[in-house]
């Protein structure tokens, strides 16, 4: 089982470093394979996110990929959204939360598949 943790952590870290979010791998792995409750899987994902985000921020900052002017409003509204999302996630049934998360991943996948290339 330790190999599973290593593989999931490694793949989630790669996806996080790309700016996509490792939760797309980590949350389903924890909730479906490890039978962890959805809220707990999402909490683990948030703790996982902190160090991987710091590493990714450092790397992207060195590469000049961060627009400093956008940081304040994005962070401010991100914090507000995180508070609202946390309240919502804790106030609804775990099974409903799992379905909403699955639907979100499905829609995002469809958008990626059918996204038109910019010219």
C-alpha cells in the first residue's frame, strides 16, 4: 500500500506543479481507493496543497510567470471563496459532495477535450 501512496503523491505533485491542481488525482484516489470520507479527502488535499503550491510559486516566480498586479484581487477573492467552499463542503452530505466533485471533474474534462485552440 505504501507504493500506492508514493505513486499518488508523485502524480499529484506533478499535476500541482503544472498549476492544474493535484486534487484531481488525490481526492478520487483517497475517496475511492482508500474509502476515505469525501470531506476528509478534501481536507488532506488542502494540506497537500500548501507545500506543493509553495514550491510551484517559487519556480514560476523565477520563470517570470506571475503577474504581480493580479495577485491581490485573486488572493482576496480566493480566500473569500475558500471560506464559502469550506462552509458548503462541511454542511452537505459526503455522498452529494462526492457527486458534485465528480461532476465538476467531468465538466472540466469535457471543456478541455472540446476547447478550441487559440490562433
